[in-house]
C-alpha cells in the first residue's frame, strides 16, 4: 500500500474519530448526571463521582465511560459487588444504547488509527 493510500485511509478514519470525540463531550455534558441518578446504589458510581467531580468535564467523561462499561458488563462488575444488577437491568434502553454506542464507536476509530499507524511504521 502506498503512503498516499494510507494517508487517505487515515483521513477517512480521523474525521469520524474527531466527530465522535466532539459528540462524546456533548453527550457527557448532557447525560452523565442522569445516568448517575439511575444507578444510585452503585458503589463504583458513588466512588467515581467523589473522585472525579472536581475535575470538571474530563472528570465527567471518565465517570461516563465507567458507567458505559458498567452497562456493557454488568454481571462481571456485580460479582465484585460494585453495582446492583437490578438497577442496570432497569436502566433505560435508549440511554444505554447512546452511552455504549458512543464510546464503542469512538474506541473503534481510535484503535483503527493506532493499527493503521503500526502498520505504516512496521510493514510499509
């Protein structure tokens, strides 16, 4: 693959990565407090809120990401006693999809860009 093709692929991946990053910061601002209120008995959410509340938007983003992972793997986290599974099951489906798909798509573009960079450095 030529450098021009790799540059084009990088650009094609970078634009949606930036757009999803902007969306994540908007989504964090809008939905984090609502998501935290929907998991009132979660020790992990309480501890994260205490730990990251003074960090502003970046702290909210971290807390929002943790909530997304809680929603993605509730049984694993419940085994550790960090979340109440019934709260996760009662979490609104639409909000769950917004959180998981936002972080998932951003992670996909991030790791695709890393893989492309590794390919460019070591193969080409």
